[in-house]
C-alpha cells in the first residue's frame, strides 16, 4: 500500500472536513442570529444532520492516520526527498477565495430568506382572498355586528369551521369596533378561543390588544379612510389585517401564522 497516497488522502479529507465545519458553523450562526427562514422542514433537518456527516469524515481521517502511524511514515519519507512547496501566488488566491466566500454565502442566505418571506406573504394574502371569495354566505352572517352571546357563538362557530377545512390554513379572527365605559376599542372573535354554553359573556375577555399603529390603522379602516391590507412579519410570525366588505358592511379579518421553516426545497 502506498503510504504517500494514504497520507495525502487523509490529510485532504481532514482539511476539507474542517473547512466544511467552519462553513457549517457560519451558516448556522447566521440563520440563528438573524432568524432566517429559507428551506423547508426536510431540507432544514438535512442541513442539521449534515453536521454528523462532517464529524464522521473528520473522525475517520484522524483515526486512520493514527492507526497507520502515518505521521512517522511522513517524516521518514520527507527526510529522504525534497518537499514540494506550494506556490505563494496559489496560496494567496486560495485565501482570497475563502475570505470572499463568507460574505457571498451571507448574501445568498439573506436573499433566500427574503424570497421565502415573499412567498409566504403571497400565500397568506392568497388564502385570505380565497376564504372571502368562497365563503360569502358564511361571512354575511357576521356582517351585522352586535355583541351578544348569540353573535359571539355564531362568529366562533363559523371561523372554527373555516379553520378546520384546510390544516395548512392560517388562524383567523374577526376584528370589530366597540366601546367599554365610553372608551373606543376593538374586540377579537375566533382564533384559539371558542364559545361556551353560558348565556352571559364578558366583553372584557374579548378585548383585542393592539399597538398604536394598529389602532390607527383599524380606526381608518372602519372610518372608511383606509382600504389596504396591513401585513407584518417578525421572527417567523405573520400577521395580516385584511379589510373587506360583505353585504354592504365593513369587516376586518385577522390572519396569523407562524412559519418556522422557509419555502425552498422539499
């Protein structure tokens, strides 16, 4: 067996595996620190499992080198002939290529994240438009808002059915303006909360907490000065306010979804 070939092969595998490990750590840190969602669940799991393969290659190269005592063989062979020097220009270009590759990888990660987010936005908006167009009859029953046990149960029953039609459909709530003790606010119906059998309901339990910007937006919608949807994305959380008119009445549907993975891959 040619020990030179074994030495070169194991050293090369160790160098490549170490380089791959550095790239893997860089990509993992970039995705974790900046909350990037790029690949689908299976691709993300494959990326995480690839670390095991890198360590396996690195460990195999080290173990083979130690078991064959290649370091001593390498020293004996090196002493019997002149070592080959790598041209400085070639080493320089390799270092430049490695240094440039990191910002390029970071740029690709951020670009993939933005494309994945845009795909999710399009899907969420498409889901909202589809729900409204295909369920006009069901939504028309929610157009005449009046806070009462019957209305609350009807809203939650209707939205519960719509949520269960498609397991991939985002969570849906109905947002309506109201007042408590003369204070203008908004109430939210649906979501994870469903009606109960009690006739008496507490309006305080349905207060929909908002930021100042959200209150200004919703006030504009119900006042007729705002007609555009509002979409917010933060750390994988997608929040869409989608105003529409059903039976001549203004409705605001709130869609929320959490996307842990991206939209690329299998």
